[in-house]
């Protein structure tokens, strides 16, 4: 039992009991002034009289008085009965004097009228009315309702409330807000100080609960999927070990007003945000919304492979790891304008449907936060050490920064767009400088490749393969590189040279100078790289002692270069038809040089000069010619079977041209002079090959495998 409660109730009951008995004593004394209550006889008489029926004609009041006096006499005669009945009477009187708890609906109507009265008083500039007791009743009732929901141990979640309960709660909170606002107009009035603090306390308690439930609902979302949208970048091949994958075909996109939130949660978010804003808690509402959505966006970035890294972390990454991060970054940045920002705008417009300025501010802040985070990563990548293998990822980042930002302009405020433009332009310039420097380093690497070991078999040099593949892939970004070199290339570039063998051809230099006004900066850069490669290959061809092998080397590399250019529309358009025809002509010259150096000398053995003397064939001279031919052909076959011509078309062209050059001449020589020898052993000794044997051996050239010569067709 609560002792405090017991003590507090005792005086009230005692006072009621004494008052009631005093009133009855006064009545009794008025009716029987001479009676003595302590005299037994009087008690008996009084009791007997009280038990007799009232006389006829007595009034109703008199009858009541008589009954009351009789009852009083009975109580006086029995002390225990007197105490018991006194307590019952006290309880009855307390029930009659203590009203039932006020009804919230009724009090709410009184509050609405009171708010109206306060507004009228303010407008009439009259004395404000006193604070009625029902204001306190209203505060108590609303506070009790908040207490029912906001238990410290196990608060009632908003989604657990029925529609009726949640609506009633928000109506009450809205009424508290309006009451607080109306009372604040009289903050200078002393008599309102307590009430203002009281109502503000109730409002703060309600808003604390609403804010927590608002946060909880915001966190109850599903991550959006980036992969259902188109990847707008054009597909390219890549020299990277982890090339960009083409985006899968998009499926049907489900249009919703609140991506990630079910309709019920969205409806509750709208109601709670409106309550907070009307209650003067706009800043808390905005902060809760911003933090929750920022965390959701960060979670989405993490889900799709992008992690937050400091600039120092990026600088320390190995390129393979950084390349994977860049791939994730590219995917996410492209989706910002296509997925994230429109989704955030839809959600914000829905949650703050009655407050467009707040919605716009939320979208801008969230978008800016996300873009700045992504830009920080790209800035860190731009600050890494330059290397040739980074060119293509640098180009990808450059293009995304260039192309995506304009699509964001309609989604962001003008102020934020201007800020992002400035930041993006700076980062792009860093990437542009890096890319231009990479091409400068490519030039230097070509010049510095001065190895003195020739490639076996005259095959395509690794420098040629690397350079042409590099340029081919680079030219897939032709338009972007044109822009980079046009907008960012430094006017005064330092030209470096490492040796006289790399000097330009004077005619080519003069031609480039004449056409410089018509050529783009990137086109000039490509021409320069190709000229350096030609000069390097020419120097390497001189490492071969055999002029024929030197020609094969130049044909192999020249054909490889032309095939790469022919297979790429972008690089072909840059180099132009004139350049292509010039290189094709050079290739034919190498071919003629090879035929002259190899097969021209062989055919000299078949020349009839000196064979006829006085109309007769000089047999010793004929024997020498056959011996020389056989020996030379064996050596050619043995040597050039180990040479390499990897391009099948060039290999076929060489074999056909050799056959067309050698076989008719040999067949003619054989048909004319083979009969000079005595049939049998002598013929077999000097006529080692038939024409078909020569053709078979020619078809074995340039396979890269030495083959024994002298095989005769059976």
C-alpha cells in the first residue's frame, strides 16, 4: 500500500465526513432544541417515535426530515454502524464531487475554440483570455497517449498502429502544434509562461517519438539495382586484363513513386515528415532524411563494388586492384544520372510533396554528396603515376566526367551544378595532361627501344605489335583524343631525341609542315608516332646481315602495320589514303628487293650465257651451272624455311611470286639442256630437281622450321 496516497486521502475524507455530520446536527438541533442525546430515555423515545409512521398530511420534506432524524438516532445508538455509514457517505460524496476523466475529443473541441479565441484577441489587441483548466487536461491526455506509444523499454512502432490510432495521434500532435503557435504570440504575458512551457514540453516529447519512427521507416528500404538500366557508353575493346563488360540488355523497368519503399511506408513517411515540419522541427526532419538516404546510397555503392578510399589509399594501390575499382566507379557514375538521382528526386518529391523547396534542397544535397565522393576518387586516380597501360581507363573516366554531368543539370540546383562543373573541369584537365604525357612517353619508349638483337626469322617485332595495338585501341577513342589534344595540348612541347637513327625523313617533315594547318593535333601526334616507329624498324632491319632477311623483316612489320590500319576505321581515317598508299608502295619495294637479292642471284645460274661455243653446248659449263643452282637452291631452302612470315596472305603472295619467277625459268632451262647429259647416273647427278620439286620446296619456305632440301618428287 502506498503510504503517501493514504495520508493524502485521509484529510479529505475526514473533512467531508465532519462537514456532513455538522450539517445534520444543525438540522437536528433546529427541529428538537430541547432534546438531550445523551439521555437514554430520550434515545429510546426518539427511536420509537422515528419508527412510527408519519402523521397524515405531513409534507414530503417533513417526511424526509423525520426519516433523517430517525437514521441519525440509529447511528448514535450504534457506534459501529455510525462509523460504517459515515465512511460510505464520504465515499459517495467523493464520487459525486470528483468528475470522470475528460474526453479527448471533447477537450480537443474546446482547444480549437480556445485557439480561435486567442487569434481573435491578438487581432483585436484586447486582453488575452485566462488559461482555462481544459488546456491542462488536454496536455495530460496527449502526454498519456505519447506515453502509451513511447515506452523506453519497448516503444510501439509506428507501423504497428492502426490507421485510426495513427490518425488520432497525428491530429492531437497537430493540435498541440497549433496551440503552441497561438500561445507563443503572448509569450510576453506572464500568466502564459507556465502553459507555454508545458505545451512545448508535450510537443517536444511527441516530436522525439515521431522523429525516431521517421528514421526507422527511412531505414526500411530495399537497394535499387543498377543493372536494369542501359549503359550509355559505347562498347570498346580493351588492352586491360579486366576489360569493361558490355551492359546486359535492360529488362522492363518498374515505375514507382518511391524506389525502395513500399506504398504503406511511403504514406507514413509523408505523414510523419509533414507533422515534423508543421511542428517546427523542419531542421531535424531534414537531417534525419539526409543521413538515412546518404547511408542508403553508400550502401548501394558498396553493393556494386565501390569502396570509399582516401587519396593516399589510391596512390598506394597496385594497378590491377585500382583498375577493378575504376570499373566499378565507371558503372556507378554512369548510373547517377540514369538511376540514383531520378530515384532520389521521386522519393523526395513524394515525402515532401507539400514542400517543394525542401524536396529540391534534399535532392541537391544528396546528389552533391554522392558526386563529390565519386569525384574525389577520380581526382585521386588522376594523381597517380602516369603509365601507358592507364591510358584507356583515363579515357573512360574523362568521357564519363564529360558526358554525365550535363545530364545531371536538370536534377541539381544551379549553384551545385556550377560547383560540380568547376571541379569536374579541373579533374578532366588533369587527366588530359596525363594522357598527352602518356603519348609523349610512348614516343620516348619507341626511341629508347634500341636493342641490338634482331628478331629471329625476320618476324614482326614486339615493339611493332605493342605500338600498333596500342594505337588501334587508342583510336577507338579518336573523338575524345581529338578533343583532348585540341583543348589541352601545350603549345610549346619539348621535343626529345636520343639518336640520329630516329630523325625524321626530310620529305615527310616537309609534307607534314605543309599539311599541318589541315591536320588535327591528334592526327599530327599519330603521324609522329608512326614516323618514329618506321625509323626504329628501319634501324632494326640493318641488324640483319642478310639483305633478303632484312627485306622480309620490313615486309613482315610493314604488312602488320597496314593490316592494323586497314582493320580500324578510326586509325585509317586519321592516317589517310595518301599515307596508306605510300606505305603500300614501300612494302612492294621491300618485296622487289627480296626477290632481287635472293632469287635474282639464283636465276643467274640459269642464264645461257657462255654455254654455246661454235653452236655446241659446253658440257663443263653446263655442269657448273646445274651444280651452282642446286647448291644455291638447297641453301635458300634450308635458310628461308626457318624464316617467319606469319601473315598468311603475305606468305602466299611471296610463294606465288617466287614460283612465278623461278619455275618457268627452270623448266625452260631444264627442257633445253637436260638432254645434253647422258641418261642415267649422269643426269641424276646434275639434274637434282624437277620443276615440281622446286615448287614443293618453295611451298615450304617461311614456315619458321628448317627443312631438309633436295627432296625429289616421286
